């Protein structure tokens, strides 16, 4: 599947697989071999899909979309976190354009409807195969699964677009839709920097102003979500009005 370049930031080159171990692994390997940005590896199921902090990503056949897009931004190490947030904005906007309830964002990488996770982002940095180095953005979306299809530990916390009352096209059409939004925001990012992405992320964030706990490295900090800063760190209003910043961690809603 190829997209005309036109005014796009990238000429996408999509390679579809019925099944993959991990689309991120395949895209990272191609990056190490010098593949240009714009490659997209997509699959209808994954056997070794993964999320943040080494967690397995539930990727059953026929019910979801799983793809990884290769970017080579000028400052890849510093921008890997920013591309996670950019991909979240693009995916949330694209999915929200479908009929049904809007899709919100929870820092750093969750796509949610009514506080239930319907998708996620995993960006990984690859220094070899450049210059410039690469960032692979992996996106997984639950399209049409039912509650019984989720592992017991995810039931009640995860959902598909269908379960959440959204109309959803098939995996191929959804991929085209999301790549258009991803391309738009990547072009904005390359042309003007992260600030427009940051502002849009805050518009879509679904727990802004709410009390949360952020757990990282054995430390837990609490505060009200105040947004994200220019480096993509989560901002919290802590006790006594102290502004806290979190670079990584698990956000637990209280």
C-alpha cells in the first residue's frame, strides 16, 4: 500500500502481514538496516506484542489493528517521548472522527473511551542504521473484540471501539485514517516544534485537573494533573501548590 507524497510529511510505505511476532521488532530491524522513514509494518495479530515496561500487548486475530511507523526525526533520542505524545494526539483525533463517543488521552500513552483503554502507543529509539537515528512508533487499537475476549486482568479496564459504542471500519481503513492524522501532526512537529502538539494533547487529555498518583522507581508522588511541559513530562499540582514533574511512571487514578 503506497500513499502519494503531495503535501504530506512522509510518503508512507505500508507492508501488511496477517501475523507478526511484534511489528515494532520488525520495524526496528529494518531501521537498523538503514530503512528510510515512512515505513509502516502492520499486522492483524501479534504473537509477541508488547507495551510499556515490558508488558504483553493483547493482540488477538481479527479484532484489532497493530502497526509500527518508522521516523527519523533530527533529534531522535530527545524526541522519542515527544513522538509518543504526538502519536497519541494523532490516533485520538483520528478515532474520534468516527461515529460515537470521543477518544481521550491518559499520559503517557493510553487511548481511552470513558476511562477504558481502547489502544496504546509504544515508541522505541534505535541509534543504529542512521544517520539520523530512528524512532519506531507502535500503535495498537482494539477494534471489535468483546469483553470475554480480554484476559481476566484486563476485563473492566479495557474495551474495544465496538464495546464503547463507536462505529469502526476495518483494520485497513482504520490504518489509512490514522496515518493521515499521524502525518499531519508529524509535519506540524517538524515545521514548528512540539508546542502545537502539546496544546492539542492537553485538549484531549481526559483526566486534566484530577487527583492521581504517579509510581516510578519505588517512589509515588500525588497531585492534580496539570498537563505536560515542553519536554513531554507530566505536570502535577502537588501539596502546597508545588509543581511536580514526572518523566516516567504509572499513573494511578485515585
